[in-house]
C-alpha cells in the first residue's frame, strides 16, 4: 500500500506536466552519462557550499550532495546516510536563503523526507517521469542540468536512464536566467547588459559595449586592483574587471535575482570567488567601514538612486584611489555637482562617451575617472 505522498509522486512521474522546452526532442541518457552532467543552479548562497566542499566550481552530478544522498539512501541506517543527509541539509541551508525559501530546520528536514519519497517513487516506477532539461554553455564541455538535479541524482544512483531535452543556451537564458526586473530602465524584452562568457556575447542586451568601456580605461588601470561595482546589474563589468587584471571584485546590486545571475555567470566564466556579488541598496546600505577598494565603478547608477548622496559616503569610506563614473545619457559633469562636492576629488579625467544603447548609437554617456 503506497502512502499518499508516494501516490502523488507516482502520479507526477507517470502523468506529468509539460515543462519549459517540452517541444524539444527527448533523448534518453544512460546512468553513466548522467553522472557527468554539470550543476547549473548556482546562486548567491549555494556557491559558498560548493567552495567549501568541492575542489572547483565545475560540479559534476556525482559530486553533488543530491547524488550522495540518493546513493546513501539505499542503506538508510548507515553512517554514509547520516553524513549524506547532513551534507544535503547544509546545502539546503546555504542555498535557500538566496531564493527566500528557508523557513528553518523543520522545513529542511521535511525536504529530506520529500526527497526520500521521490527516490522510492522513482525506484517503484523504474522511471523518472518528465524529461529533465539540459543546456550546453558556450565554450564549455558537458551538459548542464537546468531543471531536474534531483531526478538526475536519483537516476544516477539507481542506475536508471533519464529522458532529457537539450535547450540551446539562448532558450535556456530566457527561461532560467531571464531578468525581468529593470528598475525604470525599460525592458524591450532584453537584459540591460549583454551577457558575456569569456568576452564573447552569448545573449544580446541593450548595452553591448561592456568591454569597449573597460578598454577605454588607461592601459593597466585595473591591473592588480580591488574593485567595487555599485549597481552591477548581471555582473558583466565586475567579471570584465577581473579579466582586465583586477584581483578581487565585489558587485553590489539592489536586485537579489540579478545578483544570483551574476554569481552564476562568475562561476561559468571561471571567476568565482575572486568576483562575487551581494544584494545591496545603494541609497541606504553602507559597506563595513574597514573595507577598502582601490577603484569603484559607478556606472549609469547615480540617477536611479533616491539619495545619491550615499554614493559619496561609499567613496569617502571605502574607496582608496578612483571612481570610474558613467553619466546618464545627455548629461554633463555639472549635473553631478552634489556628488562631486561631497567627495572633493583631486582630479577629473574624461575618458570617453559611450553609446546610449544598441538602439541608439549616439555617444551620449560620458565616462570620467574621478581621482581621490
Ligand atoms: C542602468 S543600470 C546600469 C548597470 C551597470 N552599472 C552598467 O552600467 O552596466 C542600473 C543598475 O543599477 C541597479 N540599481 C538601481 N537602483 C539601485 C539601488 N538602489 N542599489 C543598487 N543597485 C541599484 C539596477 O538594478 C541596475 O542593475
């Protein structure tokens, strides 16, 4: 006799809803290939788990706490099971706050039971149900699990095949990395920043001049420097700064979802944890007083803040050498006089004018270096 929960699992496995990408062709992957699938769902929280427990950030299915738990569950009273459960609980603890899900230990314990029921249901049905969703990441080998980490871990542990659909990266980006928070900048169905991997655009955004802007800085300007990027969007300037020689970069962004995406891109671009991100409300929050960065990026952020005076406070307390400051379209230095007066920079150097956006290439966004 099946419990209610197991009955529900089996119904889902045998019936199934149509997930994103259902129209793609389904392929069957055997257990030994599933073990090599890569983890995709990095977020602000669970990266800390992987940094602590895995030697790198290229995490194979067999190296996930999901797989260890599914494998050890075959022997529920074993020491291996106790260790696997404690790792899985630790993973949930790290992962959930980033998505606002964590409601405490009891909730995490119930998730473990949910997982065990799922394993039993798959074992009973000898199939995992709906196809899992995979993608390839430009420039990287392997297949990344967008949706279905638990099903893949269980199938790999039980030696079952998995039906899977492989989405191209643009489709994957639109469904799994889609940023629909724009803070008054207008969406036009595009992210603000183009998404880059290894300096190449993999998803077009309304700004496709990230490296052009970084390349306009004096040669070697970022070499060996620490950088804080205020209003970092999906993290492309922060990642770009690292590629231009910065040793450590912190991106600050009001949107937790964007900070999550930025984190994922830093992992995929091989920069995490040298490049990391934090949710931060730039007109309210302050960095700790003792935290110092050689350079700050304050790019097209000033007019988004109700209290831009806080930017000056960040510069005074936390920035050692200079601010790379991009104005909003059609603005002049005098439009930021309050900010300039509040810091009293020693020298100001205009370096370029960037285009408004991909829709209007007029060079209307002035960029200055403001030296302390
Ligand atoms: C016009 S975009 C500029 C993005 C990036 N600095 C660039 O130039 O490529 C403004 C960014 O600032 C962020 N933002 C808006 N208000 C903010 C706030 N109060 N604190 C932190 N970030 C904020 C937005 O979410 C968005 O990512």
